[in-house]
């Protein structure tokens, strides 16, 4: 039995635009997915998941999802979760050259699914790491990030950047532009996350931005403008200038809203944070529902979000310096 954990993340800047080659800066946060893997003596895959905001499910199957788990949660969330595990195991079989390896996989996660905190990337990174080690192969973090990216790329039908998976494997703040991925030095950031209890459909949201971008030159310009915000954001991060970081996060949120990926509850949380004195606030991840991230060294934003009717949870997010952790 091997166990690995990997962190979720927030985007300080650059989601969606990163899919079209603009830079992005995600930061890993101390909310983790933990995956335990045990080799079976047949070629089957059994997955048991807890705390995925799915009430827990267990499913056993011999190949692609041919059994439906009997739980009362959205079919699309189950399918999404199973699709990621399936493809992660396909990557493991390929990289270890063990095409017939079967596994019992147990997943626990304190990252809500589809909420913009990188739940799927964290599960995929931890699953690939634990399953390869179970077969006696320890991948360097960069290769682990690459295999996790291939998993997301396959499941999301080519609509994925390397940002989520690289950040989860490496930890800390990172910069991703196309295939160029590198760690970034970051000061300790006073990040507060607000969660509306909902989830967005990453594939549909990415497809929506893609069609806007194809239809309107000004939507393509908006995507490029996000790239400019990110480049300015990198300078502000290097200088540790919280006021400038906040201003740029506000700008980034406005551009994402123009691309149609915000929602009423995300906008309400962003405004509650700003009115509480946050230096800046924006949605994080694919949008449509889920989480916002704000910068506030005081307790005001967290308190304001807790009292906001549309906010289900608010918490301070510590930067996770370590990406994947090898637990057993
Ligand atoms: C989703 O967490 C972030 C997006 O930019 C998609 C991606 O980068 O793969 C919307």
C-alpha cells in the first residue's frame, strides 16, 4: 500500500487565458487530496472515494466506467471523478510498462469538486504518484506533472493547460505559459477563499470562452489583456506589493466576467470581500460557481464572507510550499 497527497490551488492570475498560451500564476494551498493505492492480483480497478463532496461512493469495474455507482449525486460529477481516475491509471500502466496492473484506490479529499480549487489535478497527481510507487517506480516531480497533465488533457478533450497539474505536483507559486512551467518565488500572501457551495463545469466554461474568442475579436483581445495583467502581476508578486496585486486581481476578475465565466454568487463574494477592505478579489479556476480568492491581512474579509448568505464556507488559505507528499 502506498499513499500520496497533493495540494489544491488558487489562481492569483490567468485562468482561461492560459489555455490560449498566455501566462498564468496559480498558487498551491494547504487543502489536499490523499490517495491510497494497493496492487490487486487481477487487472481490475476498484475505487473508493470519501469526502469528495459526493457523499462517498465505491465502484468496481474492469475497464472504462462500465458500472454506475449507486449514489444520489450528480451523474456528471461521478463521471468526471471516475474519468480522471481511469485516465490516471492508464498513464500509470503506460509509464511503468505494466499494462495489466490492477489496483484498489482510496481517495479522500478536503478540496471541493469543481469549485476552482484544483480538485481533479490534486487527485490525479496523488493517484499517479501513489500507483507508480506501488509498482516500484518513483517519478521525478516534473514527469509526474507531465503525466497528470496528459490525464487532464485526455479527460477534458484537449481543453487543459499545464497550470493546475504542475502547481499541484510542485507546490508553491508557479508560472505556466504553454509548455514552459517554472516555480516562482512568492512572499507569504494573506489569501482568503470564499466558497458558494456550487461547482462549475470546466469543459463547458472553457468551450464557452473558446467560442466567444472565435466569434469576437474583442473577446480575443480580452484573453490577451488577461495575459498583460498576469505579466504585471508577476512584477507585483516579485516586489511583494500587495496593493498592486489586489488591483490587478480586481482587473482580472472584471475581464473574466466579460468572458462570461463569473456568476452572481461569485460576483457577490468578490464585492463582499472588496467592501470588507480586501486589497483585491477575483474568482479562481474555471468559474461558473465555486470559489473566489481575496487578499486581506486582516480578519475582515473572512468575517464578511461568513456572514454573506450566498457563501457556504470561508477560510484563510496558506500557501502549500510542498507539492506532492509521499506519505507511505
Ligand atoms: C481550470 O482550473 C483552469 C482553466 O484555465 C482550464 C485549464 O487551465 O486547464 C479554466
